[in-house]
C-alpha cells in the first residue's frame, strides 16, 4: 500500500524546509505519494458588507488562482521533476482543521509542516495554526524548523 | 489619495466653520424641514390612507394579510424549519469544498446589520409610546408571521439573481419580478420591477438614510448640547462618501465588526435589567396582553396598539419589503431555498427577540405614566401619545429606560445608535444602488450619481424634524412592500415547488450533513 504524506505550505521559507524533509522521508519509505496543500485562512463566521458578499465568489476564485500559481504548482512541478508522485490541493478554511480534514479524506498517514512564522498578540491568544494542528490532528505531525 | 486628502480637508473646514455658519443661517434646518414635508406630503398621505370609514391604514392590512397568507400557504414553514435554519447557519450542511464562498451565517449577519438598528431602539419606543404595551404583542405577532414573508422573498432572490461573467452577483425583487414572471409566462414583470426599483431608491434615501441620520444627530446632540442638524449631516455624509465612493473599506469593516458586538451588548444589558426586575416580568407581560386587546386607555385603543405594533415591526424587520432579498442573493448555494430558511431567522432575532427586549425594558422601568385611579395609561398634553417620565419619546425614551438602571448606558446607547445608523446606511446604499443600476445600467459614472444623491440626503435627513422624516421613511419602505408582496403572490408557487422538492430530499437523506 502506498504511503501518503501531506505537506502543509504557508508560502514562507519554512515550507521549503517541510518539502525537503518530506522528500527525505519519502526516499526512506519507498513507495510514497506526496500531497502538497495550501490552506487559505478563512472563516464562515466573519462579518462582511453587502458589497463584499457580492464580490466574494470573484475574490475566492482569485485567491485560489493566486495560491495555486504562486505556491502549490511550483512545488508540485519541482517534486514531479524529482520523480515523486505529487498532488496539489488549495482550499479555504481554518488552517489546522482543514489540513487535518484533507489528510483524513485522502488517507494521509502523516502531516509535515514548517514551524509557524506568525507571532504577536493573536498567537498568544489563540495559539498558532501549527500548535492547533499538533494538538488536534488525527495523524502524527512533524514540525520542521 | 489626492481626492481623499481634499475630502478630509473639507471635513475639517466644515467642522471649524460650522458654528459661525449656524449663526448666519439660523433657519436653515426649518427651511429644509418645511420644503421636505411639503414635497413628500401627498405620497405619505396615500400610503397611510385608512380603509374608508376606519382609522386602519390599508398598508398595514396589506402586510398582515400577506404574512398570514404565506404562513398558511407554506404550512407554518417558520415553525417546521426553524431548527433546520439554525443547522444551516451553523454550517452543518455546508460542503467543505465550497469553503471561501459567502456562508449562510455571513449572509444572515449582513442582512441583519441592515435591519437591526434604530427600528429596534427608536421604533419600538415610538410603538410603545403611542400604542402602549399592547403594541408589543402585535409586534411579536407581526414578527412571527413576517418570517414566512422573508422566507418567500429570499428564496426567490437567490433563485432568480443575475450572475455575471466576472463572478459578481446582483439579485433582489427586481430580478425575480422580471425573470420569474417571464418564466411563468405572466405579463407585467418588468413594470413591477421598475416600480419596485423606484420605491427601493426612495426607501434607501428615506428609512435607510434620512431616518438614520436624523436619529444619529438627535443622539449626538443629546450628549453635546443642541446644535444644527445639518452639521452632523455634513460630517456623516462625508464619512459615507468616503466609504461608498472613496472605497475606504476600513471604516466599513470596522463598523461591520463593532456593530454585532454592540447588538450583543444591547441585548445583554436588556436581559440584566429584566432579570434585576424579575418580579415584574409577569406584570409586564400582563400589561402587554391586556393592552393588546383593550388598549389600556391609549389613543386609538386596541386598534391603535395593533397599528403601531405592526407598523413598527414591519419597519424594523422589513419582512415583505424586499430589501433582504437583495442582501441574501450573494450566497452561492446549490439550493436557493436554504437561503430562505436562513432568512426566516431574521424577523425572529430582530423583532421577536430584540424588539421585545426593548419594549420590556421600557415597560418594566415604568417610563410610561399610569393613572393611579383608573390603572390606565395617561395621555400627554397633545393627546396623541402616552405621557412619559420627562416627556421622552423615540430613542430618548429607550435611553431613559436603560439609563434608569445603568446611569452610563445612555452613552453606550448613543455610540450604538450612531454605529447602527452608519451600518444601516452602508447596507441601504447598496440596496439603493442595486435598484439604481437595474434602472439605469451598471457603470462607474451612473453609480457615482446615485452615491452623491445618497450623501446629499444624509444632510437633509439630519436637518429635518423627526415627524416628516419618519413618515416619509415609513411610506417609502411600505411602498416597496406594496409592489413586492403583489409579485410574491404570483411567484409563491415556485417557492412551494422548491420547498416540496427540498423537504423530500431532506427526508430521504439525499441532502445530508457534512462532517466538519
């Protein structure tokens, strides 16, 4: 059975470290499939103006296109060129919850993410997405420095 | 940026020059008020004309009958699908693959921020002040029945909206009137749509703008001391202009985030006052029920209470008016009817919960003066409303009621009123704009014309007296309801088909909850 490893990217340099670690791990495991995921932070429980609502679908398409072109596709192409079997996914939602949900949906055996780059008040209050993921994920999580 | 800079300089200049100009033109407010009252008089008289031989305005009957018809036609949909509506708002039925689109919660919150506001604070005080506690009973009845009207119009709003190639959407009664009537082979859809759009523009300028500016000015003047209304109007107009024309989204975003918390704070304060006076809750409800059927001595008796209750409920929750259909049509759901279910929560939250809270606080804190001999309410000197402590009415009555329990609350309420007024203006500027673009087409220059007119009316609203403003605001919003409800009677069978199909698929499990 093929092992599926999920790599969570956040558009920063730490994502590169996560990819490098995943490649190393995949090489050791052998038959392995990689899933490159980028989650666009979004909550269905925010407040918006009517105009923002009317433009929302358009914005969503733009956000997905941007994340796909700038982050996911380059990573997928680079990994494919290196001979790995790779799939890319972009989705909106809470980063930790969505990353875990995608892993469970696709039968992933573990998640690899870069160390959180966010800091400040929000992190102190709610914890970073990485912390939330480590606390609540259904599969083992590796956080790469 | 240059434009914004000039605007800020204009604001500062207006504020500095205002006191001097006020002395030069002492009668400006009066002149605006008189001209406005003369101009709008015939329209207002027509909308509020009573049934021949009675004092019952035909428009109130029109709305009550409509809400009752929709309630019966959809077999009490507001009760049967209440729990399902809450599940939808919670996101239980939302496909994770659609994440990032406007959620049911967001559509509900946006529509609520357009309706929850002065109607709940000032409107209820007007209803209870004129119609007595009994008006509360009729307001609740109107809220419960109105849920079915809202369900009908919002389902149609989503079903017949326009989706453009660039991914944006436009929806609302004008679209379901023209497209829905065409689909059913009925004539006159476009005429109705044009009529509705005209009234929607007037409603946006009236209830969605002038009434808000007027009450915001009263609140600010109550704290700072009296000064000419047009000054508040100019400052407000410039801020609104910056948001809707200048694209200063940050102001709108902050307002949209602060307003819900203000709403929660308002309800929490009301709850605390009610709990603090728990021993009087029974008495207060006794007054509400007794007043609903006897009037307890108010002007117009039971009918007076009923008219006030229904009138202010309709103004507050806008059920049947068609405005919410514009707000809700932004949701990209596969099932238009789900947006109808969600929207039926609006009159419940707005009227049955929040309006009732306001009324209970006014009654419990005994702001309305009772004649100790008869037990009936005493009328004021003019004989057209109940005498109140310190002669308060409108927002000041609500403010006094809350202030009697918490001395600091009037300040919070003043901020809340100004923010509510502002957020309602932003919502209605969008509703009005959608009607405007339906009539004149989309395009930057055309949209700018409407936005400038909208800002001018902010100044007129702040300067005019409450009487003519509230009459025109009500009349314009009810005029929307006349056309909208007429169209809903023809289109309600479309909603019934959607409802039957959805209900059966829900029963068989074809429509199911997603695991999140």
